């Protein structure tokens, strides 16, 4: 019961339930990037030649970059789109991973935009139409945006979505990223459940034999340690940084350290780092990615959106103009805000190609101005 109540406290905190976050601006359209890295840190001397193949594979560095977009659809329900911009050593070669995953009131749809040479028809849906996870759907073989795995929510997952939907409807999408610490009422609740609570000018600590929670109010750091049989089983530190756009301390990175033991008895640590950047409420349109609508329909393009492809891109970037009824001003901007490319597009044009072969690898913004409307989209240059 004690652990359950602590879990509820943590969920409440991570979802921004504490009173300090009530002052955060209500943001109904939020984009941000997530860069994940996992590596192995060796503790002491390790006999590498004696390690088995599975232990040696653990030394492979894993990483990915995801673009996130959280917004409300035309029905007024919350949507979370996650787009894989790049990845390395995350999936086996034979596996077709989804390019974008959408969560909304209908469930979860994993969209497949890439072909896979190892599978019939280029994706898992060519092998089977349905799995325990859901049904594979291909609306049209001529449009990659019609290929997805539709998964309904479990009863528990549906309740979680409904709670999230209700919360962001009242508070917007920003609070769960903002720094917070427990109120006196919350701390009193911790004490009533048997946790040791200590408070100083800048530090709040809640702990018992299984967990240690520390809020560093001055440095804007939240740290937690989990213990099993008296030993540290996991350490997680969340660092916050002031964001001038939203005037809030938002999550900047999360570092997790998990101890492990090789088969020969030598010790190591798995270190994962997740970095959050490019928080923005200027995402352009209702969705930042191109695929079928919430009803499962398939469309070649979504009107009113600035589309870029391929993504990631290496040599040439194609840009689909939101409207051909007006001329457009296009810019490619790096993350430092520098304009690298500026082009004027005449009225009547539907798309425009730009040579990006000379640009350094990284994440860029494409900006488009048509009349009074402004659009923004992101792409990764390989």
C-alpha cells in the first residue's frame, strides 16, 4: 500500500499536479525533440576476452532522435505524435519500425513509411493481417501513408488516456515538463505514510529503505534512487533549464544509471541520457507529420500543412507548399536561428526542391510564409 501511494505521488508530480505549476502558461500545441543515447560504463577491471557474445553486444551504443507533437484534433481530443527522425542500433535489420506513432482517443496507430527488403511487400503487414497487438491496415498500396498497425487501448490504457486528455484540456501540454516540488500538504502525506521527510532552504528529501527522492530547488534538479536488498538498483536524475519562450524551467535532460553484472561476474553500468530540445508552440497546422487522418483514411497530402520529404534527407529536400493559390517565402533555419537558405516561390507552385548536400548534419527548421499564414516543419540532414 505504501509503495502504491508513493507511486501515485510521483505520477501526480510528473503530471504537474502541484500548485506551483498552476502559473504555467496554457499551451495547446507543443513540439519538442528527444535525443536518446544508451551506452555501457565499465566498473573496475573487466576481462573482455572472457565475455560471451551477448555481453559483448551490450557495448554497442544505441541512440535515436524523435520529434514529438502534442495537440488537440478537430474533435477536441488530445493527440501525441512521435516521429522517428533517426536511429542507430535500436532495431534488428529485418524489423520494420514505424516512422510515426500516433496516440489519440481511438487508440494507437503505428504508421509505416519505409520499405524493408527482408519482408514481403516491405513491411510486417505483408506477412500477417492481425496480431495480438492489433490489426495491420494498408488503405492503398500506392500510398505509404496508408500503412499502419491499429491497436486499441486496454481498459487500463484507456483510463490513462482519458485522465491525460482531461488534464491537458484544463492545463495544456506544458506542466508535465516544468520543474515542480511537493507542497506542504504533499509532504505531510508522505510523512503519514511512514517516509522520512527533511526540508532545508534549497533541498527537499523524501526517503525510506526502498527509495530516495531529492528536489534541489536552487539547481532545478530532481533525483531519485531505487534500492533493492540494500543496494542501489537505479538512479535517475532529471535536470531542468530555463526556457525563455515559455518562461519556465523545463526538462532539459534525464540521466538514468542502472547497475548490471556480466555472466562472468564482472560489473558494469547501463547509462541512458535523454535530452529534450526545441520546445515550441509554433508547430504549424494540426499535425507535424504526413499520413492518414484520425479516421484511418489515407491521403497523399494534408492541406494546410508544410510537408518536407524525405526525412531524414541527405542531398535534396522536397517541400510541399501549403497552398498553391499564393506565392511563398521559404527559409531553412538551423537550431541557432541562422537563416541558411531563402527562396521565393511563385504563385501556382505546389512543391519546391532545395539542394542541401552542402549543409552539415543536424536538425533544421523549414519556415514558410504565405500571406498572413506562417508554417513550420522540421527535418534531419544526414
